[in-house]
């Protein structure tokens, strides 16, 4: 009996070993499998978050090459990931490779034509190329796909504004606010549609510190008014102190903006000269510009030609000037100017003297409410007169620069300085300051 009991016990133990033991092994394996999948999924998510973070950091630093390198590496590992392709198109746009960005977005739309964000990206490319109608068409499609998104409505409002459809643009911004009353883009859009100021009043002063005589001083006031999109006028008054003598001058001009010709300006000046400034002046100026968009290294070109006559008591001076302004990306511009001056003094013959200058304008800092820009220039020439009110024969080299700060929507302040080296070891240090009010 004892033997049977022992046998039964052994049988139960053996059966327990073979029938019950596999259960904990399966549970452990399942737990390990779930843990492995979670870790793998978490690693994949971390890796995805990692490339997004890297690209954003590189873009914030304008390191487009490194951002593209990260994206190209990830695309080689996941060529069918449309999110990566969209990011590549965005980086191409931000880096200024507009033509490549356009091709990228068009290729994406062939695969995913119903993604409104892709249509918005394509619209941004068209806008930077100056293709405002095509940008608006792309945004129309984006709004059709998702008509209740405030950001899409605001983007469409901006495109309408850029295309000159101000009434429709206002309605679109208001529609965006109906979906999202806190939309900063919509509020900024409505603010941008406020009537542009028609007048600019500028007050200024300037001083020439001469190495060979007492300093010269000047005070200026000028009011420019745009009456219509085609007509603008300007009137100004200047007071000049030269060697203890105070002279005054009144200037007036009118500008016609002709679509086929450009901006044509004509005007003149009369002065209480006291033999230190011109008795009278006359001038005209023709300016024409071309905008090429942002798809190339040159955003635009502006050409200007002008003639100016000065009549002094003892001299007559005519200047012919030509200027080319090249507009570059990121609000930079480069201007090149050449001037020929014909001087005729009493009792002597007339002769021509050339001069030239170059100026570089560039942004320094900016925000929504303020903007700071700078410029620097160099000029050289052999002249029969230093400026409109200083007659003399000399050669000179001038180095200078300036700053312009727009510290409110309709207020700005500008300052400038230059140092001129003349023949006979003479120098002229020039300082100027002006304040502008737009209303």
C-alpha cells in the first residue's frame, strides 16, 4: 500500500512536471516579446523624434546643408515616408532653392493630392517666385480640402492681399477669425490692410566739420504726399549756415508713376543764396524697376537717370547721373552710381569731371514692431564742386555708412556719417540725423 501510494505520488508529480510546467514558460516568453516590441517601438519613436529635432535645430541656425543631410539619410532608409519628403521640400523652400522646392511639392501632390498642407507649401513657393495668382489657386485647393481651418483661411487672405484683392482678403481674414478668434495671423492680416500712410514728414540736421575752415551746418524739413497711386509731390525747406552767413532754400517737385515708363520726377528750387548756395535749381529724374521674384540670386533691378542744374552767382553746374540698384535675397541691396559734372565759371571755359560711388544696404535686426538696417558706401572722383553749395576744384575719396531704425509702425530715425579726404591734405567729416513721421 505504501508502495502504491508512493507510485501514485510519483505519477502525480511527473504529470505536474510535464503538464503544468509549460504554462509559466509561455507567460515569460510572451512578456519578453511584449517588452521587446515596446522597446523597439519606443526606440523607433525616439529616432523619429530625434531627426525632427535635429532638422529643426539646423533650420533655426540656417544650417541648410546639415538639415538636408539628415533628411537624405532618413529618406534613404525610408524612401516611401511622405513626411520626410515634405520636410525636404520645406527645407528647400526656406534655404532659397525655390525651383527644386516647386518640383518636390509637385511630385508629392501626384502621390498625395488631398493633403492641404502640401498645397500650402506649394503656395508659399509660388509666392516667393512672385506668382501670386498661382499661389492663390493652390490655397483655394487647400481651403476646399479643409474649409474650417483658420490657418488656411489666413494664408489665403494673405495671397489675396498680395494679388491686389483687398476686399476679398479682408473677408477671408474675418472668416479665419470666426474659426479661431485668437489667430495672430488673421489679426496681423487685418492690420496689414489698414490704409497706407499718404504723407511723410522728415526733419533733419547735418554738419560738415572741415579741416580748413569753420564747420558748416544745415537744417532740413520735407513733406512728401502721395495724392493718388499715380501722383506724388514733395516740398522742402532748408537753412544753411556757412561762415556765419545764414541762407535758405525752398524746393518743390512732382512725381508721376507711369506703368510703361516708370517714375518721372521734375522739380526745382529757389534760394536766398547770399552767395553761399545756388540761387536756383532745376532737375528731373526717371526711375524704372523690374521685379524677378525670389527664385534667383537677384530679386529685382532698378535703374535711375537724373539731370540737375545749379545756378550760382558766379558759376553754372550741370550733373548727369545714373544709378543701378540690385536687390538681393534677405533684404540686401547693392547700388552703383556714376556722375558727370559740367562746371562753367565766370571768365573760364566749361569742363567735365567724373565721380562714382557704391552702396551696400543690409538688415541688422528686426521684429514685428521694429526693424534696424545699415548701409556703407564708398565714393571717389575728381570734381569741380564738392556738393550743391560748395564750389571748388579737388579730387576726393569718401568713406561712410549709416543706420535706420523703424521703432514704431509709422516712425523711424536715421543717422549717417562719412569721412572725405581731399587734395591739398584737406578733410571733411560729415554727420547727419533725421526723424520721419508717416501719417
